[in-house]
C-alpha cells in the first residue's frame, strides 16, 4: 500500500492506494490536533493497520529540497527522515497546488464544472486554490507533447490595496506589506470584513459566513468583494502563465462558502484587464468538483515515478 496525504493549513486528508491504483481508507485529520506531521501520519497508519511502501505528500508550502516548512503551520520536516520513521521505501513531496495541477491530466469531465462557455485553448492550465491560505500553480506544456506542473508562491505578492486595508485593521495587518493571501483566503475573510468597517470582534471565516447567511449587509458585501478580488488574482495568474488552457478553481474555501461565493463578481474581476480584457474573454474558467484532487494528483505523480523507473534505458548512440 502507498500512503498519500494532502496537508493543508487546517485539515489533512490521508488515503491509501493499492496496487491497482485505487484510493481507499480516506482519513480526515485536523492539523491542530497533532504536534508534527510525523505524528499525524503515524496515527493514520496505526488506525489503518497498514505500513506504507511509498509515501506521497502534497504540502501547503514551497518544496525546495529535503527540508520542508509549511506556510501556515509551525511544522518542518525532513522528507527522508519522515520516510524512515514510517518505514517507507520511497517518498515524494510536492506543493499542494502543483499536485492539483497534475490531477488535471486525470480528471473526468464529470469532476469539472464550467463557469463560462469558452473552450480551452492551447497553453498552460492555471490552478487557483483558496483555502486557509491561497495557492496557485499551473500545468504547463513541456514542448514534447506532455505536461509539467509548476508551483508558485505568487499569492504572497503584494496586493495593490495596502493603505485601505492596513489603515482600518492594523491589529491584523501590522504593516503596509499586504499580500493577496492576507485577504483572499479563509484567514483573510475576517480581515476583509473588518477593513470594510465591520465589527472588530469578528476574527474567523465562519463568523463572517454566518453573518452573511443571516443577511448581514456588510458580510454579504464582504463576500462580493472577496469574489471580485479572487477573480482579479486569478486573472493576473492567467496572464502571468499565459494560461489559455483555462483557469481551474480548487481549494477548500469555495465549497464551504456555497452560494455565498459570487461567480458574477469573480468573472468581473477575472476579465477586467484593460488592454488584455479581450484576451481574458477567450480564457475559460472551471471549478474542480472532485472531492480529493490533490490526492488524485499524487497518484498521477506516483505512476509517473514508477513509469520512469520501468522505462528501459536507451543504448549509447553508435559512433
């Protein structure tokens, strides 16, 4: 059995994969309940009664080497040490949104919902994933007829509204260095609500959405502004990657918002790009409805790794 885990800022989703590639025993754990990633994975392995042969992780943070630090969790780990602790023979670690990008190569059409009537063109497919934080990645053509997933930390680029946001909410935004993730994310919702003049005691996304559900006008406006800003960020990401293949929305926040997410406001922010508005009008937008796209992407990665090992080596060219 292979162990696959999608480690977000709030929740971890862990599954086992058998030799046929089927995922089973999907476990949900709150990351706050564990002191470290190794403890969480060991707990799931004990409950499942299975020692993993290989481990594949999708983590909410940059992956630049063996040492990995998560962005919105105080967790650091060595990939090789973690594999040894779990008794695994191999470990693969990928950025979580890059893993979702890999999933685009395997998703069924039933797990993709269109927000526009535009057909995908040739070019990169961009993934934008608001959750506890805000993730971005892309599936980029490799010019050999295949694809390569690209991770990005673009959500930490500066948002062009720092004076307004920092001026009204200095307790949460202590400087004028306001990133997109500071606002367009689960942890950003209460900041945005307070910045728009809301109650300073509102400090969770659940409190904002509860007020919006109860027809609080300012909370409803907050969700509209959130949807607009998410669209603006997603449109910027498409321009940065030349993402004519489409923009794909994922992450845990939009499903939790339900009808509070405003697609019309999103598309307004997405397409309003000045001289490039016509360009954006030809880029489709989709929502990924697969329940575990990062785990699916990790399964794709494991298959690619196995295929690379099984591929016969070419003979040296004749002289």
